[in-house]
């Protein structure tokens, strides 16, 4: 009897050990993959969604097409860096809370480290005319075009959703503001609700989110609590560190539309108040365009200019903390909501609008700032073929783009 019990306990221990090993390997994989994306994802937030789609959906199949599209739609509704929130969400679905942290660190820290170093040692350098930078912009053209083809096939299969995408495309091209983008998404949700409220679409995909709703409530409470409490602490303590944290946290909390929108907000926070001069700000802006990863890491540069590497680290935590709290606060409820018959139609409309928004961003600023001559178009076609037809990994496309861009300056 004792022998049977010991054997049973040993089997349980072996099962637990195997689960622990699989979990550890999964976390290491999340960190490795997200770091590689953080080192190679050039081109801004829309391009990042393309990189994520290629890596997480097409290659590794960590999430299916519908779940990824729904996650992108959710992050379009939330303030903050949408691409970073998508990356955090995928990390949490794959590896829980720790997986979300590792996905964030891997994708964000390469550009944070690069920008802190630039702030400390390389202020004033001009990257705007570098050929390899232009090559990386052309890489973004190929990556985003690939993402649009894949997402449009799944999200706009009928004429009604194609029409919603067209409306979103025209609206975003004609009025390029964050408020218009949010308004178009809300309008698309209403149209989708009215058109597809009786639509019977099976939802075989399921988002696995190993975080309880209690954690979601706490995360949302922390988000709003810090938003209102930090300005009070700033006035009471007169601490430069709290003031710095408050400025970056508020910037990360109240910005819709992605990284490009936060740049003018940061300028208003720090240049007129004398934290740094306009020339230093613009130098950092140029450097931010030259590094991979999220544009919100520009905060690391500003923080490092003001208070050294400690300031850069504090600024990074402060500006991304709202995004982390919001994604943890909303995703526990998201799978239930997206299966609700009243929400499905609205979500179908939003997903179609996201396609239109991606196409609009593909034209401006990605295409207009990258394809300046026939040789640029030819090079973009080569990179697109390497990615789509020859099935080469994105890092090969990035290296080829940088080298090709440098060589084109010699022609």
C-alpha cells in the first residue's frame, strides 16, 4: 500500500515538474521572440502590428487570426501605444502575467537602451539623411503591405465590411487626427451592430487569459487612481522625480492614436517648461525614428537627458505603465464580451475599420515617407517578394533593407 502511494506521489511530482519545465521554456521563448522583434521591428506602430502578425499568428500560431484581430481592435479603443499593448496581450495569453512582462521587456528594452546611450553620449547627431534609415522605411512598406493582405482577407470578406473599411480609409486620409480615428472606430462599431446584429458567426477561437477578473478590477482601479493621485502628490511634495513620473504617466494615459501622437504631447510637457531645449528634443525625435521598437521609448531619451539613466528608466516605466494596467484590466472580460451576440456585430464592424485605418497609415506616413523614387518602389517589391513568396524571416528583410538603403545612396 505504501509502495503504491509512493509511486503515485512520484508520478504526480513528475507531472508537476514537466509542467514547470514547459512553463519555463514557454517564458524563455516569449522573451527570445519578443527581443528579436524588439531588435528588428522598424517602421512605427502600424509596421509593428505587421511584424507581430507575421511572427505570432502566421509562424508560431500562438493566437489565431480572429483572436489577433480582436486584440488589435481592443487596443485601438484603449489609450496608449496600441502595438505595445498587443504585444503585452499576446505575452499574457501565452505565459500569464510574467509572460506579459517578458513580452514587454523584450520588445521595449533594446530601443530604451539605445536611446539612453544616445541621450548620454550622442546628442546632436543627425540620422535623418542616413541611407540605412531610408532602407528600413522601405522595409516597413513590405511588412505592412503583407499584414494588410492577410488581415483584409479575413476581416473584410463581404461587400458590407469592405465598404466599412473604405469609409475608414477615406476618413483617416482626409482628417488625420486621433479624435477622428476614435470616432471612425465608434461609428464602425455602430454600423456593424446594426448590420450584423443577427449574423450567426461561430466563434471557434478562444482567448486564453490566465488572469482573474479580480486582477482586472485592481488594474483598472490602479490606472485611474494613479491618474488622479499623481498630480496631487506632485503639488504636495514638489519632488522632481514625482513630477517626472506624473508627466510621463499622464502622457501615456491620455494619448489615442499611437506613438506619433505622443510626441507633440511630450514636447508640450517638457520644452516650454524648461526641462530640455527644443534642439535636444528634436535630436531625440530623429534618433527615435532610427531605432526599432515602440515610439513611446522616446520617453527614455527625455528622461535620460533630464536625470541620467535613472531618469530614462523611470520615464520608461511611467509612460508604459498605463498601457500595462489597461490591458490587464480589460482582457479578462474581453473573451466574454466578444462572444456576446450584441457585441459580435459591432466587433465585425470595428475589425473592418481597422483594415481601413491600416491602409490609410500604409499610404501616409509609411508610403509617402519611403517611396520617393522608382528605385525605392523596385526595392520595396524585392523585399515584399522575399517576405511573401520566398518566405524569408523578417530579420533577413531588415538587414537586406538597411544594406540596400545604404547602397542606394551611392547610386
